[in-house]
């Protein structure tokens, strides 16, 4: 169906995916002066507004009177979305039960990118021309221009340290002339031959296998390597191979794993930093990356999960680093797991996908065991350093004194590490000063008015903060319930409180809190990571931010303040999450030098997860966890979908949840549980109920859900129904 072939006297109509939650594309007329093909990005009228859409290659709805159709108003001068990407959008929509237009919207994220960048003017030196009089300012300008390159006027003035009038003067005299230049000259491409690493034999074996996988179509490889085993160097070799083959590559990392250190390592290997894609980049940069990727001019992107939906012209490799990480799951709007969808994108286009982790997800491990993925094990650290020795501190018998959080054995270990001039990290996955604040006089607890969550005191900011909706209020002097002055007590520890204790114990040590909410944003955080890396801090107190991906060369001791924290959840995935988090964070110890130690404070030291960690028996953990999932029919042995029903009124939301449940058609093998209050029963003022559909692996759960949804009464009055395939929490 090539629209251009149709005779022009005949009115052409096409299907266009519009960015709204409707099940199918809409039909539009193509004005005679326009020509479009499938994948073209267009602007179309939709109700009272105009939206950006994509021409979709499905037959337009038959039998519509063309006179009633609206026309495409504009065709963007951007590369059309290719076949593979369009099939991927369809696939994701089908899998997540999201509207295809909503998935396409994730691709069209950068609206600025759709129009070409305005050219800017620059100046160059006219060969042979000299100024009438050589002043020092003029000489500085001309010295800078010796190589014949074009400069923007402001850039030149700033670099030469002269005012704009100096440059204008040189222009008037004909020594400089104005030229058009592109606003963003392309950065140099990464060079696969820039600095090939000296790999260990174990690394080489895996790297060769990855390179060979390019010849085999859509192979999925899982690099299962202990912390510090050099997985990054190994998958960089796959990236190098993609570049050599003239294909693009994308490396997906959890957003907070996108550190200065990572970008530097890329640059050391390939000679230039990679293009970045994440929530913090400016709209302008975003537009450049989008266009550069779509035109095939940017060979490698490193990005957060949304980079998976970039319109690569010629994608040939996806790497998912820390593939187990929950940051790859997006829960709002289109709910998808970027790791799983990466595998799909690779499969549809038949290119290799590489997953890497020191603690693979149970899903990926099972996929490797059954032969769907190829698993490569790196059992030792690349530097030859030994893995840290882990020990438990039984808080029931060896716990701290009242009102303190660090056990004597922990304090002693920190003291020793500090004396040896090494770094210690104290890990506690709790931001702020204390997780709960109450009034000593009347017992009043501070709760968020919009969420079922306590307000967390952030003493450095002087605020009480909801970690779910971001609501903040000042810490009051008097209890709002009983009016007693200065009666508020902090219950339990957060990182700020641990830092306070550490500062009291080790006044001569340099302490630093690393937490995602410290003021100053990502820039400050990057600086502080660098300080730790360079040895500018002795004792670091951090949230899960520090658990991932960093190499801190001087770090020897990792102390986990509360190893039970994640295990308390009723969620069957709690064991896996806790195992992963604790293995990752203790894996920060002794990465370069060996001699690392991990100490875990726990009130339940007999818990199988903690035992598996301390005895360094990863296999025991995986085998037990896989068996549990198998007998309970939980993923990956069964399929799950959560239906979250929410509304501003509790009774109404619950009533709607019951109506949705009543509409569920009976189906052999599918069980629907609920409705129950969701784990977070109130979020941002919306009451949430949850239904859970469980199906055996071989059942088409999406097909069932689609049928079910067609029987559900429409959601009205602020009610909402959201489907979450493969929810994080079972
Ligand atoms: P992982 O991602 O598996 O945790 P990294 O790739 O971060 O491990 O490597 C850990 C450390 O080992 C890094 O400092 C890295 O520079 C170093 N390293 C990796 N490969 C080698 C090698 N072949 N020889 C020496 N050092 C290496
Ligand atoms: Zn809240």
C-alpha cells in the first residue's frame, strides 16, 4: 500500500496513530500537495486541537464518507519511523494492553526534534586578509582562528576575552566573514579501536561469544558475573562490534547508574563520551539526540529505560546493564519492563541483546536455564581481588545501646577501617532523619494527607516530607493535635540520623551523606560521588543510590544498618529484591584491592536470604527461589496481571472494583483474586484497589484480559482502571 502510487485526482486517505488512549488509528485525508508514507510523522486535527501522529500501515476504516474526514495539516521533515520500530510499537501495545498511540507517544517524546534545528551564523577568517591595525585584542581573536574553523560570535568573543565590538570591527574590515554553520556539529563517533582492553581469559571468552552472536541473529546473552568481574569491559566489546558492523547500539542502565564514572569509562574505551538520554538532559540536547539517532548519525546512546523507544535508524545491539533492577519497570501510563521489551525489540529485528548483572533476576536466570538465553558466568573479580567477606551481627544479642543504631561490632569495624585509612560505607535504604515522627505527649503521628504513608522528617531541610507524592510541610514546634511544645520524637533511623551518630562517634572522620534527595540535584551528586572515588570522605552514609554500579577504589567496609528492612514486606518478591540489593551493596567493598568486608545488622540472622549471602552460596538462593516460584505458579512459571482501580472516593472505587470483578469471564486455568486494597491504598488523594489475574504460562493472558475489558462497564466520575502486566509486587 504505497500511497504515493495512487493517482492524484483520487483523494488519498490514510490511517494515523494519534497520541490518545484509543484502540486503533484514526483516518485522515492527505491533501494533494502532500505525500506521506507509513511511519511519516504528521500533525493532524483532533477535536479542538492539533496533535502529532504517525502514519500507520493498516487499511483505513472502510465506508467513511471522505467529505467528513479531516486532513493532515503538516508533514514533519523528520525521518519516518521504520518498519521494525512500528512492529515494535504494535507488539508493546499488544503486550501491555496500552493503546498503540500511547506507545507511539513514547517514541515521539521529543517534539522539538521534529523540526530541523535553525541554522546559526558563525564567522571565519578570510584567508590573506589582515586588519588595518593589530591591537592585542584583535591578535588574540586571530590567533584563535588560525586553524580556519568557524566560530559563533559570542563563543569567539568569550574565548578570546574581547567584546563583541572587536569582532564586529574585524567583520567590517573584511578580515572575518559571516558563514552559515550547523548549530550542533556532530561529535566524533566512538572509535572501536581507540583503546581495546586487556581482558582476563574469562572476560575474553565471554567477549568473543558476544561478538560471535552478531552472526546468529537474535541471540540473548546473560552475563552473570560477580560484582567487579568486569562485565562493563565485556559488553563494551559487543558495542565495539556493533560499531564495526555499522550498526547502532544502546546501553540501558538504571537512571542513577548513569554516572560521571560510567561516562568516563566509555570515553576511555572509545575515545569520546557517548550520547546520553535520561530525564535530566535539556530539551535541546534531547532533540539533538533524537534526530541524530533517527538519522543514524549517533552510533551509541547510553540511557535510562526510555532510550529503548528512540527511533534508531539502524539498531544492532541492546545492552541492559543491572538487568535485575526495578528501575527498568515503568508503572505509569504504559506499564512495561524495559529489559523484557529490549529482548522483544532484538527478537523482532533479529539482533543480539546482552543482559548483565551480578544478581540476575529470577526470570532471566530461568530463561537461561531453559536455553532461551545464553548464560555466561564470570565467577571472579577482574582485578583478582577477593570478594568481600560477609558477616552478620545478631541485633538481639549484640545490638546497640538504647537510642543508637550501630552495634558495637559495627563501630569497631568502622574504627579499624578508618585507622587503616580506608573508606567505610553505611547503607540504609531510608532517606531523611527518621521514618516516623510522633508526639510524645498524645501519640499523634504525622501522616500524609494524600497518601497512606508517614511523613518523613528531613532535619537538614527542616521539613516533613511524603516520599510518595512529594508533599512537604515545615516541622512544627507544637503538636498539631494536642498543642504541646517541643514534644515531637523521631522514631527509627534514616540516613541523616545515622550520620549524626557517626559524627558523634568519629568527630575526626570526614562523613558524607549520599542520598537522592540532597539539595543540589544530580550535578551535586555527581560531584560527591567523585569525592568518594578520590578518597575525599572517610565514612559514607548512603541510600540505595550507592548500591549500584560504582567503583569506589578505597572502600573496604560496607555496613548494612538494617538488613531486615526489605524482608518485612508481604511481597513474594521481597526475598529476591533483598538478596540483590544486599549482594550489590556489599559488593562495593574491596573491589580494587580485595580485603573487603561486609557486615549486616539483623534481628533475624537465620533468614535463608541472609544465610545464602553470608555463606556466599548464590546458587542455594537461586535454586530455592526458583523452586518456590515453580510450586506457587508465580512468574516466570505463571503469568500475572494486576488491575489497579482507583478513584477519589473510597466506596465508589471499591464498588467499581467489584463491578470489574463481576465482569470477569470464567476461564479454565485463570484465577482472579481481590479486590483488595492496594499495597499503597491511598496515593495522591486516590483510593486504590487491586485485582490480580494469575494464569499458567501457556495461557494467552492478554487475550483473556482484552475480552474481559470489553465486558467491563465504562469508568466514570474520576474512576480509573489501569492494567499492569507482570507487576513488580505480586
Ligand atoms: P562489574 O560491572 O562486573 O561490576 P566492572 O566492569 O565495573 O565490573 O569492573 C570492575 C573493575 O575492574 C573496574 O575498575 C575495571 O576497570 C576493572 N577491570 C575490568 N576488567 C579488567 C581487566 N581485564 N584487567 C584489570 N582490571 C579490570
Ligand atoms: Zn503523599
